[in-house]
C-alpha cells in the first residue's frame, strides 16, 4: 500500500530540496521573520491539504504534498527575491536541471512499471531492489547529461 504514494512524496521532496539552502541562509543572516513566514506558508498549505484530503485515499494525500511543495517553492522564491539573495529568473533557471533529471528518472520508473505489467510483483522486495538499481543508474545517467559537473565532484569525493 505504501508503493503508490511514494513517487508523489519523492516529487514533493525534490521540489522542496532545491530550497533547503535558503533556510540555512536565512538563519545565518538572522532573518528570523522571513524564516518564520516561509515555514508558516508551508505549514499552512500542509494543514489545508490534510483537511481537504484526509478523508480520501492516501495517494491523493501524497499528490497533495506536491501542491504543498509548490507553495513552499513559491514562498521561498518570494522571500529570496525580497531579500535580494537571488532573482526570480535565477531561481527558476536553477529548477530546470532538477526538473529534467526528475523527469528522466520518472520516465525510467514508468518504463519499469510498464515492463512488469503494473501491479504488485510476486516478489516485492526483489522488485524494489531491482527497480532501485535501475533508477539509480537512470539518475546517474541523467545527472551526467544535465549537470556533468556534479558527477565530477561526486567522483572526486569517492576517490578521496
């Protein structure tokens, strides 16, 4: 039952993950009000989403978490631009590689599901391990194509 909502939660995490550094920056800059407003926007969206979707299926709640992540991203862009930490254009252009990489991994995941014929496989643990390995390779290929500098840095870290 936990497999169906997982992709939606990963999409939400991918959206929010692009702005995690902003939280640390706001703390370091002493911008507690801005940090509070950012958290308030996210938590308010989360409460509204849960109130609206708590009586539905868990997949819908997971899909709603993507909406919460989008609210958080918009609030983060607003806070960052008001504090002149970055421009809207810079924020949006930084999302392009993440969207491309997430899309490539999503396509790989859909291909795995279609190849298996959908549904729950007879050996779910083996299927999850196999899919994770395939998705990891897909992720590495997508990152190497979209952001090769990230792969170079990761390789240096692994070597040392």
